């Protein structure tokens, strides 16, 4: 498996924000979103076996793991690695753009699906996978503008996501003010979570490995 970095920090997003977490960032992505803040993971990295990854994860005093990227589902052995982590008592989360099949992942894995909005430049057009998500999965929308928010709201309503899975809505750093997105969420009446990137608030927008 090709890995860009493995590090121990606080989870910066989602329903587990603020919790200690071991991050395994895999190399490679098949999308090129305009706001991507991990483009350094597109190339390079190092080849590690599943056993080597497990050993590095075990060095840290934590039982929450995020498998991310890049796009982690490009890694053929991700289902096996996830199962091995679960067997060792880890809480396993996978952050994905959702446009690759997730069915091979063990049922206990939490899928955090980042639905690509029009402003990303990689808008998601096939969204039937949203109908197969389980209550412990999460859906994230990263919005570049009010138009992106309106598009996201339409997806939430068409796929009846509110009340079925946790909804996370993030402003693109430097493009949308958090207070404006907060107002849009409140005006919509949708049960969604304003999802600020805690790690950028704590360590700065350009920090890596945190």
C-alpha cells in the first residue's frame, strides 16, 4: 500500500472532532478538486505492507484511526487493512469522495463521504451510493459559495439524508465565511453540523502532519 504519512493528532472534522486520532494518509487520488488542501498526497509516498502500517499505528496511544488520502479506496488492500484494525479493537473511519465502491469495506467501518459540489470542479453526478449509507456513516459537503450550499441542500432533500446520517457542511477556507454558512444552515431548518477544520484553527492553514 502506498502511504504519504502516518501521524498522531486531533481529529479536526466530523462528529469525532477534537478526539485524538491516528491518521493514515494514502497516496493518490483520481479527482482534482480546486480547493484540495492535500495535493501533496497525489504523488510520492512509500510502499508499506499492511503489517508495517499496523505496527506504525500501534505506536500511538489511541484507538481511533482515520484512513484518508488522497483517495484511500484506490488502495486494493484497504478492506483487509480495515478488518485487521477492527480485529485489534480500533474504531475505523474512512474518508472518501464516494465515487468508488465501498461495499468491500467491513460493515463496522464508518464511511465519511465527501460529496463533491459544483464549486469543487469535480461535481458528483451519480449519487445513488448515498441511498446505501448506514446510520453510523457521515456525509460531508464542502461549499465554495451560496450556490454550492443550495445544490447541497437539494441533494440532502432528494436523498432524504437529514435524520438518516450525520450531515457535515464545511466552508472552503478563505472562500466562504463561517458565519454566512451558519446563517444558511439555520435558515434551511436542516439538521446539519457546521464543520469547521479544527486543525487549521489550532495549527494554521498550511500545517502538515497535524
